[in-house]
């Protein structure tokens, strides 16, 4: 038993907007209307429901919905330890940091060291906001234990179900070699700090200038080019450009 | 039912442009409760109305307001995408990196990248997928979707290019934000770590995602069934927090013994 505290690992940095009516700048109101009549429904008549089949509803009170909340212990119950590299990142949903709980320094450090050395992640379950979730616990950077909620297998769409049109002629060896050269030329060590959200800064700058009444000019739009039939020529020019 | 495409544009790899669309690689199977009119038993819809005119407003008439210094600045979708016209339509591949170097904590949503267009697009797509698969690498690029920019890692799964949006470094809360709960650099006793590894190995198995059932989903279905039959639903008891173990070594030994049976 390792006592831990849960913290969200992410901070919202999105620029937030309110909805306005473009025509007159008035705020948009969200009205609750009946899907059948389109007329507004008074709030005392609105309840929660679950659609069992099309148009058939089971109505539930807040107390009844609360009753669904798993009465589990406040603990992350680890069921399996699996090799970390077997878990496709597409399974990971929301990340959390696990902080050290009361009197927990030692077991926390032991679990972190052991997970790291074994190269495994713990797969378990925890109840978050009344809902039992599948989670992965792993040894992260800065001596932190990280937890991510996970998607269930049936929530991931199988790549085999995606219709990708096959070309009538497969790429030639020359094209493959050239493309491989291009990927090598663009190879880098991944450092997350190297990438910044440039658009966020641009949006905020634009909003600031507009607030001051400035008439801001928008950049020219460039038409996207489409690669023609000559894939090899485009690749060759690209390799040259990367090599500078 | 064919999945809806969320974004249409091109993946640009050097001077090669591959027209593509993005489709979600996940499906939401979580049970959702909806607001219902108890009188007519019809679902409640949210209708956007202008607070001035009191009339319904279509989605394409909705603009975005942002408060700056007490003033509300209005911008439209057109203005937002015009700020970065290229990134709104093109995912430029900037670099290729080892997948193992990307911290799993950065992964956000997963999409499939599907070629859109004729023979040229299909062939360029196949080429990109082939070299990425052979190199065992992820391609990194950026694009703008609605009101924000995303960093994206493109990988190949079963011949299909998968795009995962990645969080930017400044969207991750640093360890220092944990204050007193932040773990310190520690060298736990080797004996205890070895014992813990033994336990981990004893509970070790291959990752088989189909083994884990969504018990919450089951629970909701059960409740709804009970309610339909008119049974009473009981409220749960309060959960308790387990206490810390006082003797870690003993706890580890007991756990291993229990697993080995």
C-alpha cells in the first residue's frame, strides 16, 4: 500500500472564448428546448434520462445516478504489471501526477525504483469522480509516479477497419530510398520544450491589437500545392533542401 | 457507419504534399445521461439564441468573444484561421524522432490519417507510411484545428498512419507544483526495491487490453434495467482511505507469498 495524492498533470492554456452573435455582437444564450416541439422547457420539468432504445427513456433522479458511483475504496488497485513498451500510447487518456501521501516517502520511492528497473507499468482501477476507471501507473521523470486513465480496448478503433485506398502502383525503390534519406536528414532527438504553441501567442497578440482599435492586416493566404505525378522529383528536391 | 472526418488538409513531407482527412481513432462508449423533458419524455436540446434579438442563431453565425482589459473583442472563425493559413490546412513534418523518446504523458487524442484524392495521394501516402514504418520513427508536425494549435506525432499502425496530438511542454504541470507532496530524490534500500521487483514480476503479464472490462458501463446498464423494472436503488456507502503500511518489507513479502499462492 503506497499512500499517494492525485493531481492533474495538465494545465489548461487554451485561449477561452465566449459565444457571440456575429451580426450584432450580443452574447449567445443557451436555451433548453424540447427536441420535439422546439419550445423552451421550464427547468423544473427537466430531469436526467438514459436512452435505452431510440426515443425510449428511463428517467433517473440525481440520487439514483449517485448510486451508480462505485462504492470502492479510495485506492488504485493494481491488477497486473505489463511491459511498458507493449502499451500503445493511444490507450492513454488523461494524465495525473501522483504526489507522496502522508508517511509514504519510502514506499513511494521503492515503487518508483522498482517500476523503472523492471520496465513495467501497473494496470489497475481507481474510482475518479464516482466512476471506476482503468489506469496505468508508471515511473515518470523527476522521481514522479505518473498515472493515466486508459481507454478500454473496444473504445479504440482497429486500424484494419479504416479504408485506406491502395495505389495501383507501389512506390519504386528509388522513391523509397530517397524518402528514407529525407527522414534521416530530418531526424532529431525529441525534446518537448523545443515546441511552443505559436498560434496561441499569435491569437493573443491579434486580440490585443484589435482591442486597442488597431486595424490588423491578416497574412496572405497561400494556395496549397499538390504534388503531381513526379514523386521522385519532389523527393529529390526535398533531400537537397534539407542538406542545405 | 463511416466515421466523420474532423479535419481536411495535407501532410507535407519535404516538397511532397499528401491530401488527407483526419478521423477519430477512438469511439466514446461511455454511457451518457441526457436532459429530458419529464412531461413529454423527449430529449432536451440546447438552442443557441441571440440575447438581444431572442431568436435562434445558426452555428455559422456564431463568433468568438475574448475579454481583454474589461473589453470584449470579437473575432470570427475566418479571422482565426487566417492568422495561420498554412497550419490551418497543412501538417508540415518538421522532424523524425524515436517514439520511445516521447513521454507518454504528452499524448492526447488519437486520429487516423486517411489519404484523400486520387492515385497520387495514395502513392505518396503509401511511401510515407513505408519509410516511417521501416525507420520505426514518429514524424512530428503541427497544425491548427478550430481555435488552437496542436503538436502531432504521426506513427504507423497496421499500414495506417495514426496521428496523436501531443500536449505542449507548458501544458504539463511541473513536479514543483506538488509542493510538500513532491517526491524527493531518494535511494531506497536495494533489498526493498529487489523485493518489490519480485512482486512486480510475479504479477507480471503481457498487456492484453481485452482483459479489462468497463465495469462502470456494466453498472449503469444494470441500474437502468433495475429502474425499468421498478426496483429501488440504494445509495452507496462512503469509501475509506487505506492506511500506509508500517512495515514495507513485511508487506512486500506477504504480497509475494499471496501471489505465489
